[in-house]
C-alpha cells in the first residue's frame, strides 16, 4: 500500500493540469477532424471573420503558409484554420490558394489514375464548349484531369479531380496532354452540316468564330484575374487614376483592362458606357451578357422594381458601371460602407432594376 498511496495526490494533480491545459493535449488530428482538405497560400490574402469582403479582416495570411480547409462555404469563399488554430474565411481564387481536397470531401477520389492531361495554369471550367456557357469555377495549375471527348479544335470535355464533368479551352497555355486522346467528336457540326435552308455551313467560318471566342475568353480571364486580386480594396469617389490603393467604379475597370491586357478605357463610367456602344454589341437584357462584359446603371431610385416602372432608361444618366462575371454575379465597387471592391448578385436587386445596357469592350 505504501507503494501506491503517494501516487494519488500526484495523479490528482496531473489530471487537474490536463483539464486546465486540455487544449494542449488534444492530438492535432482531433483539432482538424472536420477538414475537407489542405491549402498552401500562393499570394498574400486577407483572412476574414465572415465569407464576405465586408467581413472584418482577422489578418493577412502570407505566401507559403499552410491552412486547413474546413469547408467550401460557396463559390467564392473557403472556411479555413491556420497553424495557430485561428478560424476564418479566405477567397477561393486559385491565385491565392493551392487547394488539395481529401478524397472523402465530395464523395469521389482525387487520384490521378487514368488521367491524360494536366492543367498548366488556372482556367475557367464551363458547362458547355463556349465562352458564353456558365462557369463552374476555376481549375488549378497542376491539377490532373481526364479528357473524355474533343468536341472541336478549341475545347476539351474533361472530368476534373473532383469527378465533375465540364469543358475547358484546349489552348496549350492552359492544359497539356499527357496521354492518349479520345477520338474527336462534334466535327459534323463544324464541317458540312446541313442548315434548315438546305445549305451547308463552312468549316472554316465556324472555326474562325470559335477561335475568336477562345481568344476573347483568354483576354477576359486575364482582366478578371486582375480584378479579383483587388477584392476588398477601399472605395473612394474620384479615386486617383495613378494608384491602386483606392478605386471608384470606373477606375477599377480602367485598371483591370489596362493592367490585364493593356487596353486603356475612358476614365469615367459614362465614357466607358459610350465605348461599349461604339463597339456595336450593346445588349439591353442583362441575361444576354457574357463574362467580362461591362454593365452600366442609372441613378438609384429605390430598392423595388416598382420604383423604376415607367422610366425611359434610354434617357437616364449613367452613374455606375460593373463587370459581369457570369451566373448573375457582378464585380464592382460603389461605397465605403459596402466594403470596397466586391462581388454582388444582380437578379432581384436594385442593380437589376437600374441596369441600362452592357456589352464587350474587346
């Protein structure tokens, strides 16, 4: 009995210590049990308290840091945990994070077995073989994918590492083929297919149109990638066109096009709106917009559709513009209170009711 009596107070003290500092004794695997993957920071990005650019900034996570991905909250934000245990939200943009999802996070494996291509750099993943097709998101550089069909010379139909099927540009700057390709499909639609009038379509003209679409898409992705890195940049009316510390709406798009592809747009929203019209491709239904198109808006009259009833928009002054991302989302900046550069939904909001027209500047 003498050999065990001294252990009781020691054991009691030890248990008290363990309870007091229990968080220090929890295995790392338990702390991160809810993770769906991991991520390495590619470029400094703000970690926020909520999945919005209006969420307070916790801190900026630095290039090279490793994060645990807890969930994909939506198409634009990951919920993450850093090495100190701090939890917050960061952008899903591939320019900021290189994410590796666990095989159990989406019900499919992430193995590269059977793949025949590798993504070279971030590229849009679409629902159809066209730049007007909806974007499903971006594929990351070095992601292994499987090409399952070749609808034409400009697109591949693929299965990504998450098991999703979609389309990507076949340009070598975006994807490199590492194995054998399936037989080409869809050629009949571009060479000698019959039209309703009985005439045949020219393969060369179809290819030329598709090539133009692919070239435009590549330019637009550069422009949008430039804009995405400015998410959260503060708003300032009449911002200095020679700096990127603040933006107003037209300054943002001027910077995006100038920095992204070297195209210098007019300095104000009305000038940019006129530039769209001068290209001869303005549309007056926002549902017809393509990714990268500029939208222009009239003054705010209220939050309801009825507030804009009976207004002849062709007579209204342009007071704001935005850039269309697809799927009813726009990128823009309009007030300090809104959090600066941000992504907003247009449908069913005053932005939809204020929309005048939009179109491409390329």
